[in-house]
C-alpha cells in the first residue's frame, strides 16, 4: 500500500499555526538550555537511581584544574546548590568509575528534553540548525565548541556527557556543524583552532576497533563491558522486568535466523553473552536504539559496515577538504578528496544492491549485504554519492517508506522504536535533502509537507513537540506499540524543533 499524494492534497498549515509552533520552539530553547548556572539541574539523571541524601556527582577531565573549575561553579550557583554537587576528577580508565555522574562541560548547551537531560552527539547537529534559524548564534557557537571540548578532554564526541557513555560516540556529523556555523560567522581564526580536534575525531572512526580492515569501511564498535547502566536502571516494564530481561525472554521463545544467536545468548545458562552487551552498546553508539536492522536488538551491528556511518565519514572527508581550502592549506586538499573518493568506491562496492535498487548494510562476517529496508538508503543521495541512475532506483523505492506522516524508518514492524510504523525528524531531513539534491523536488516537498502537517497537527492537540511519531496513524501516541527499550515519547524535543524549523524555512 502506498500513501503518496501531491503537495496540493496535503493540508498546509496556516500562518497562525506556524507562528504558534515557532513561538513554542523559541521558548523551548531556554527550557532545554544548560549552563554552569544549571549544573545541579544538569547533574540530575532520571535514568539512574540516586540516593537523594547524597550530592550529585560531577566529573571533570584530568586535564582540567579542579580548583579553577570549583571556583567557576561557585560563582555560577548558590551556596545551597553547590553543596548538592560533588566534583570528582575522572580516574585513568572508565572501568574504574564506581559511581556514575555528569561529565563537566564549560559552555552552554541544549539537551534534547524529557529523560535526556544531557548533551547528545548527533542530536546537537539538528538542534544547532534550529538555533541558527532562530538567531541564537551564540548558543549555536557554544554547542559546537562544547563538542570540540569533548574531543579534547574526553577523547571523542560523546554519545552524551555522562560517565557511562565515555566509551561510545554517536553518528559523526561534527564537520557539518563546524561548516554550517562558519557560514554564519566567517571566523577563520576559530576554524583554524578547531581543525586539529576535528581531524582527531575523524581518526577515531577509521582505525580499529571501528575500522573493518577487510572492507576498508568503518562500523560502530563501542568499548566497555556489561550492560549499559542507564538501561539496566531505568528501562523497566510494568512487571519490573528490565530491557535485558525482555531480550532473554525473546531469545527463549523465538528462533533467530538473522545471525548466530549463540554468539549473543547462552541458552543453557539463559544468559546474554558479553558479545551481546558489546553489540548493545555499539547499537547505542549508532544512535538507532533500538531497531532490528542488524538482526533482533541489532546485536550483530558489530559485524556490519552500515550505510549511515560510512556516508557520514565520506561527508566528513569532503568537509575537512573544504576546511583546508578555506584556510589556504592547499597541499592537503587532494589527500582528503582522495580519501572521500576511496570511500565512495567502497560504498558502491559493498553497500549498493543493484537487484533491489537500495543501499544496504554489509555484514563482513558473512560477506553479504543484509537486505533490511531502512530509510538510511537515502543517505548516499544526501551526500551526493549515488549516480543519477542509482538515485533514480532509490526514488523508485520511495513508496516502500512513504506514509501519511512522512517516511517510515523501516518497512518492518519489530516492536522497536526505530522501525515501522515510526518516523523520526533527523531521517526525514536526510531524505528530503537527498531528494532535493538529485532534482526530485516534488517528492521532497511532499515528504516534508506530510511531516510538517503531522507535527503541527499533533502540536495543536498537546502543545508540545516530541521525539518520534507513528507516521502511519499520524500520532504522537506511540508507547503501546513499543515493546523493547524505553517506550515513552519524550517532549521538548531538540531535534524535532530544529528539523521542523529547517523544513518550514524551505517549504512554508
């Protein structure tokens, strides 16, 4: 069944409706902003249990001076608030952390909202787009500087600034943020200053354990051991079962043919293996938590070169070449352009599936593409990797994903939030921009208009924007359909705010 229609068939929002949602978003940036003056609020983590008789822990990098940071915080908060936090210096290794806490960031930033009360890696890109549309240039600058600070002090752009996320990043879109901000500020001195950290972050992804040397492509591969603490503590159902309890029950009751299940589940002991937990953390590094895109619970993600990651790294290579050009480092431009061209060829070799006309993730353990229809197939169009013929083939498959509210994340209903019938703002933007890039203006406008109409329609019912939608029913009421992970639909919501402003600017 297809849901395509012409833009004229889609009810356009009125100026009054648009202004109402714009006003909400403008106010929400303040609500979602965190500064040193909000450090007590930022330290509070709804995803972990906490003894309220004890202070909230805030960790600083060993590269910082404890006394200086203490003084900065004292000046920003009241004495009562200062007594409710405890500053600690990070130990040399993450596994030495016994009590988790907030990772100190010196500048202002915006959190997504709801249970996500920290700064996230790829959310920040879409949030920054919204800030720029709203004229919040200083806060947008601070967001980028904050991610650069993470690279310099914590080793990478973090999944988010909590200690239990020190061992994982998120989809790399930092260079897009840097260049988008530079378009506004034209500050070459700043660009020169951040370039070494940008390159450092790039190399995080192209060496082991994130590099698969057989294909030359990268994959998600978070470090650490055991279950993700935030999942273990907070993602429980009405019966008190954790997400991992529900996973074990699934393995007990279902045959799994997507991968070698014994790698991830010990049936005799009824236990998840350490490799499962590595896959679970890596799935969270991917930002797609949870989908069956890499098999049930994406446990097999550690053996797959994904479309999204490698397209973003291709874009990163081109972006660094552009930064070199802007700064006059002409001798280095060819190197980065060649890196991008090499990756483009590998994406075409391993990820393009000619029979279906779609881009699929590649399992380097089996030597096969995984034929899971997922909306990241539009990423190569977004980055300009696809040939005209490949783009046409992908667009011919648009009806597989198109729904009344925009685009389905996948064509499979798995009970996970990153599969059908759900749709998400970031993936909508990637697809719309990819369609536009190859001249499919009518399709891009139709998808954008459907998404805008759905979001504004739901906003008028609840007065809020949320992180995800059922794009088949055009509804924000999704909790009953989600069976694994967390089932709530968080309000705020950072990346929906940013993407909506971007699409409104283009089409309304």
